[in-house]
C-alpha cells in the first residue's frame, strides 16, 4: 500500500541539531521512497513496508547515541504532489 508520512526529528540536549537530522535523512533516503525536506518537517512517500523499515532503521541509528523526539503522521489518503 502506498503511504505518505510527515516526519519531524528533534535532537535534545545538543548544541548541533544538523548532525542528528542529516544522519537521519541520510538513512531514510533510499530507492523506492520520495523524500521532500521542508523547513519544519520531511515528507516521505512510498510503499508502507519500505517506508516503515527506513524510518525504523534511521531512528534506531540516530537515537543510539543521543536523545531525540520523532513525530510522525502517516496517511494512505493524501494525494501525492509527485508524479
């Protein structure tokens, strides 16, 4: 099933936010997923199994060395802006 997710990652107790966020994005970008970074969140579109696997692996990697909060909204009803 095709789904679209909106994700925001908030690294806690760190002077540099970009290292955690860039590490997360680097792991979630993979073939089969469309990733669009916006100023406040990231939209990811793809098959649900691939999307959830990518999110799990990216979260596990970034959370292993720091405290983070990840907010996630997933829908199978959002129209895609990407063709």
